[in-house]
């Protein structure tokens, strides 16, 4: 890996990093949005009852905020190998242009689940996505935990994401109504 390997985290990596990094900074990618359109059969669901996790979807007029992590040069290769395994459920490592919060652009890597992978679930009504998330659990924990932790991480960084916000509110309402 190069001296300065940057990784873009826009989902669970924002709240469950799981690797060492030298520094982190808010950034965004242009032409992409975060959506709960990827099925999770290995972390937040099972093959019989898949959960839903985020992926990036191309959208020319929009952008997605997240965190850029600069990996230590001496650990970058091992970190990327570990992430290749962690993100194996339909994700591909991809290079993107990241715009850091101070305006500088850099090349970074991230993981995107493209529509042709076998776990891709695609778009559905938000109420259906929220219901699926509310009831899914896998080896890494409940799918509800995933979205609520992501929502909290976005709020802590003052990142507005209507898709995540709406789903989190629907899930919290469902939880209240069943209590």
C-alpha cells in the first residue's frame, strides 16, 4: 500500500472502526448517496432473514458525508486485508475521490455493494426497510443497533442524511409501539 492510504467510512466503520488509524477527518464523496439497500446475511442478519446495511448508490447531483481515515503505512496492507474479509458479503473495494472538510481532495478507498451481487436487495418503501431492520439479527448483533449507532455517529458529526434519519425515526416509533 502507498505511504498515505486513506479509507472512506460511511457506515459501520464510522462507529465500529476496528482498526488503527493515524488521523481522521470529515469528508464527502460527490455523486453518491448512502442507502440501506444491501442485504446482510453474515453480520446483521442471516441467509433466511437478511438484515439491511448501507451501500453507496450513484446519484450525480448529491454527495455523501462520512469519515476519511489515514491508515498507518506499516499496517495498511493488513488493515485492508482484514477489511476485505469484513466486507465480503457483497462489497467490492473501490477507489473514490474524497473531498476533505477543508476542501482538499484526495484519493481514498471504500467498499461499495453493487446491484449485481447476490445479497443486494435494492430500493423498497422505507416502512418495509425499517420493519426488516427492526426484526433482523445476525452474528454481529441486531440490525436495529447498526442503524441507531450509524444515526448517532452522523448526528455527532452534524451530518444530515434524510434516508438514515427517516429510517431511524420509523424504527424508534416501531419500538415504542411494541413496548
